[in-house]
C-alpha cells in the first residue's frame, strides 16, 4: 500500500512544471479508472495500492524530457505494507488464480482408423516465457487543449476505442474530444489496449496545466510497466499407432495474463492446426486457462493464440515422431488435412527437403562440435468471424480535386504494414480506367486520421491482418461511384481534361466507400509452410539459422513487395520468440529483470536467416466477399515460425546422439544459447 508520495525535491528541478497523480484526475473531474471493453480494474495512476512493479503512480511534467527524467528519480514513495507477490504460473494455479478457461473439444470417432486399445500413449510438456511487442516507437501521446476540450494524437490501433476510454477517464463529452493518429511506429497488438495509460496520463496533464503535453515512454519504462505476449505452460498426453496416426490428444495450457485478466479473456493457446481430427478415435480435449500473477498486464500480440496453438500441437507431432524414430514429415503427412497439401508439397519440393535432410545427416557425421538440423512446418490460418469478432468495418472518403489530384481519407491505421500504399494503388487502378495517363503520384492519403472527420462508432480496430484489404475495398467502392459520375467524360482527353470537363459541368467528384462487417464475413483460410535449416555450436550453444524457405498462399497479392516484407517480419519475430527473446522475471516481485534494449534480445542482423526465400504461388481467393482475390499476410506466417525452434532441436538430437543419448526431450521457448548448450550436454 502507498503511504505517501514525496515530490517536493522533484518540483524544485529547473524546467519542472508540476506533478500529476490520482488526485489530479479527480481535480479535473475525471475518473481514474481506465474503462476498457472488458471492464478493467486498471487505473491511470495507482491509487492506494500498487498491484505490480512498474505501475504508474504519478507523472512529472517538465519543459524537457531530460528535466522530467531527472526530477522523476527524485520522487520518493513510502509504502506501509507489501502485497504478497505471485510470480509464477504454477503458483497462480495452486492459489486458484484462474480467470477464465476455454476448451476446444472434438468428439472421438471410435470407428475411425486407430483403436484406442492398441495405441501407445506418451506425455510431454513445454514452457514459454512470452514476448515483448518491442515496437520501434514506444507508447506516445500528444494532448493539446483546443478551447472547447482536447485534441489527442495517440499511437493507437483504434481511434474509436481510444476516444471511448479517454472521454470516460477525462470526464469529457464526446463532442469535446478529438482523437487523431497520423501513423504508428509499429504495434503488433501492443497499441490496442495498452496505449491507453499513456494517452490518459497525457490528457489529464493537458487539462490540468491547460497546455500541450507530450508523453513518450522511455523504452525501459515501457517494457517494465506494460506486458506482452503471455507466458504459457503446456502439458499434453497423446495416443498414436505404429504409423504415427493420432488416436487421442489432450492439451492443457496455463497462460499468464498478468495482474488482471480483462485484456485476455477468451484467449486460447490451443489448436489442432492442420492435423486431421477424423483420425482421433479418442477425440481431442484442448484447454486454455488464463491465470493472474502480480506482473504487468499481458495482452494480444501478432497472431495471438494462433501462434501458440500451432507451436504447441507441432511439439506434440514432433514428440510422436521421435518416439517412433521416424522423420517428422512422416507423422505430419500421416495426420495432415488434404486442404493444406498443395502448399506442403510445393514447399517440400521448392526447398528440396530430401536434399537438405541428407546434407544435414552428412554434415553431422563429419562434425563433432557443430550440428545441423532441418524442420518443415505448415499452418492453416483462418480469417473469419469468432465469438469476440465479427468482421471488418472500414470507410474511405475519396476526393478528386480541381487539379486532378486525389485524396484518400480512410479508417485504417498505418502501422508500417503498407496500408496507405495498397489504398493508393486501388484508387489508381480504378481511376486509370477513365484516362490512361492517370498516375499513382496523383494519389495521397489524408493525415492524420481523425474522429472529427466522420463517425468511427462502428469502425474496426486495425488488427488481425484483414484491415488492409477491407480498406482497399472501401477505396474501390468510393472510386466506383466517382467513376460513374465521371463516366460521361471518359475518353475526352487526359485525366486533367476529364476532370476539367467534370468541374465545368458541376459534377460532385467526392464519394464515400465502405467495407461492411458482413461482407463475405472474411471466411477464408490462408495456408503457409516454412522449412528451416539451423546449425548449433555444441560447446557454446550458439545458433545460426542457415536458411528459411516459405510458401505463402496469398491469393492474388495486392502488393507482393509489401506482402513479402510482412511475411519476412512474421518469421523473424517468431524466430525471436523461439530463440532469443527470453523474459527473465524476478522470483521476488515478478518484475522484468532483463528490461531494456541492452538485456532483452530481439533478433539482430546476425540472427536472421543467411538465406531467406519467400514464394507466393499463383492462386485465387474465391471465397465470398474476397477483395480482388487477395488474402491476408500480416499474421499467418507467424504460425510457422516455430519451424526454426524445431530445426534447432533437430540439431541438438544429433549432438546428443554422439553422446549416446537418444529419445525425445523437452526444449522450452526460447531455446537460448544457454538452453541449447545445456540440452547438448544433458544425459537425459
């Protein structure tokens, strides 16, 4: 519990304007609670008690960041009592701190293939330490009093959500609050709910001091006070026959959502991925429990749940292969759905898996202290409606100016995923049908996005991979309306001459287009495969990823260059989760120990694959409501990034074999240098 906060010394520092805390929120007529859609108990500033290390207690405001940082270190906080910390998942489970439970149950089919009585059964486990979003731009907000209320520029994935939270917390009516965003320096899910603390703090200070306030969290503060992808503990039991066909599968995952569970309710980290449930005579029972610990709030992160689900079921498949002493591809193919086989077969051929396997075996026989591993993995990413999510609602206002330039004011948040590029291309594609000389350089995107432009009430957050194509459809819808209006002038010269003729005739050259939530329900599957080759140093545990080959079913890609960049980003980010980004938590109070860029290891230039190949096979998306036959690319490839982990593990098997150690072993995520070295030296 907080006994007292002493800010006198801090306020004496030159350049310091003042100190804001929970009592300041009340003074401006606000509500210290951050009102999320989950009814969160979390607050802007700690009030009475801190619930985790790194929770904001107050904020020093100064004319420079340097002065603010210096003064903040002088603030002293007295505590009367300490809250007993729950620092591990196992401890949380023992104490009954289970927030929510989600179960996927697939009934058994006793008549199908494998009789349970003749099947072998084995058990296994795996733990992950989670992952930080590590966006390039930390949480940032600029709040400016505008005479009537407040204009807030916030790094957010949803202006509608940010406005709803801020108006409640700041005590402002919706008409007195404008929320804007130009572009975000990366988000990966971390700027959906987790951006609201800094945004609300900036708003409180701006209203209190009646002057503009810029809040940008220091990287270490950002990492300490906010969570990321939840850490998980998995246990499984699997039954299978002598050919590797699965008969029964049970998985239980306990996921750490932090001190409150609101932001992760409904989170599921289990999946059968591409493996055929019809084999399961004993059925499948996949359960995810979300548990509370006294650490910062965890949240969604790129392919939330889908990535863990694919990784975890692949760990089961890999164990079955090792128990049978066969190449993992045999077990994978034995249980694989037919729908994913075209991508699997193309990957196996283009990567030349058989040659890679033979080369690895020869390399391992020739080298004692360096070993090579190979692994293939495939995933089925389903983009569609769910219990918590019902599709994408996006808008775009397209205006053709008198000089022929075109502006797009759309509702997608530019997070570095190329959404503005795709939107501009869509406009150019449609409008060039009116005049052959129409050029992409005539199209620009309105910045910033703003809640003052039109209602954002039903607009979807920018997440889940589908926003880009939804915005493209909204652009096309608007441009089609403009093309109809300009139709009578088509063929009457250049683009500018067409526009001039329309202006002279008084034609309205603006239109709003839309992609509705119910348009096709976005019900389609993205199939993606990855083949990874990795080498390890047996003595040091160092790892080098030699190659990654990806085959990604993108339909007709809206922009192959942009999409390939997204796919490569997915693989590298997953590589970080699997190999380098270990989160070390204090066993005393649960704080992140390796906090900041020096100690938390995202992949560097030397960690990415030496050879990186991405193939987008020719295909069409024929599902209802598809956008130009394209498919999403922002998250699916993340789900096969686990191939890197299993390639490293494959190399470790070779090292252990030289020591006379055989059989499956548990390898947790991330497989850090120390973990790899320890696994190579282990005798069990």
